[in-house]
C-alpha cells in the first residue's frame, strides 16, 4: 500500500484495473500542438516519438506525468489555440520535415509557437493554407466525408470551352475513381474557378491532364468560410473571432457553406 501511495503521488501510471486509462499518444501530440493525429501516427511508426526514453508504439496510451519526446523535443501541455490564414508562395512545400530540399512552410512562416499545415498545397501551387496547433480542428477540416468546400482559381495551357467546364464539373476519372461533381465557372479565355469538396492528391492538375489540359497556375482562394482576400503572397494573419465561430458552426453541421 505504501508503494502504491508513493507512485500515485509521483504521478506514475495507475495500477492495472484502474478506470483511468490515459490518453492515446496521437491525441496527446495533437492537443499539445505538435501535429495532427494522422501525422502523429506517421511519426510514431517512423520511430520519432519516445515515451519515458523508450520508442513509442502506435495506439499506445500515455499520461501527462510521462516524459514524451517527439523529433528530439520534449512535448509539454497544450498551448494557446492558433489558427492562421497563410498566403503560401510557389516553391514552398507544405511539410514540417526538414528533409525536403525546398524550404518548408513552417520554416518560412517562423511563427513563435509550434504550428503545422492543415492539409497541403503542392509545391507549384500558391494561395490559402491554414496552419494551426489544434489537431482536432485539423482532422475535422480534412475529413473527406464532411465535404468541406475549397475554392481555387486555375489557369491552363489552352483555351477553355464549355465542354471542358461540363466535364470538369461532372466528374473526371483519376487515380482509379471518379471525382465528385463540383462547381466550375469559366473566368477567362484560359482560366476557370473550381470548388472541390474532396482533397485527392494533386486533384485539379490530374483532372485537367485527364482532359488534355496542363495547369500553368493554381491558387487556392477559400477554405470553407476562410478567404485569401487581402493577404499578399508570403503574408499570414490569425483568423478573426467571427471567422473561427463560423468555422466551428460549419464543422459541427450548424452552418451552411457560402452561397454560390
């Protein structure tokens, strides 16, 4: 009994049979602002996470009293919630890794606290990117079945006609499936605006290639209710209280996407 009391005072792992089971490691890393749960699982599997000096395993549970290290840095409790709207330039990669030869978005932004991108924009694309330290928020936005809107302005290599617009809007076979029907509007001789509700890898570029067009410029201008308007290339801002509240309503199914 004395030994058990000593362990409880030190914050050690509860004894077997205790109703307290700890928190999943991926959730802990997410809520601490390290990365999303999906990225946490990847980093755990890659051997980048240690708990009490031992390599962590996928699915394990932890307690705040334990020493948790990710990527060589000790992970502490949660931080002030941050959500940034960033105007990503071309040539910057959306990753937290320093292994890519190109500059990554985290090093480019140099925000004073740890944040990571919500999803990705490929290296050749530019425009709106959300960055946060809230893993749960990131997971909600990225969950494909929720059908959250993302709007893009696209320029292609040759003139756009009505047939192209209809085929893009109706669904295009790529990556072994057919893309969801989407909103597409011609905006110029070689340009159009498209709103997607899914996030397949390089989706717009692959859709255009399947129809014989090459994307020469691609800019994301909206994610749900957050818009790029007013941000210069390379700049960022924290979302407003009103934007965050509307985003929460949309994520919880209590709001509507902006009307066309």
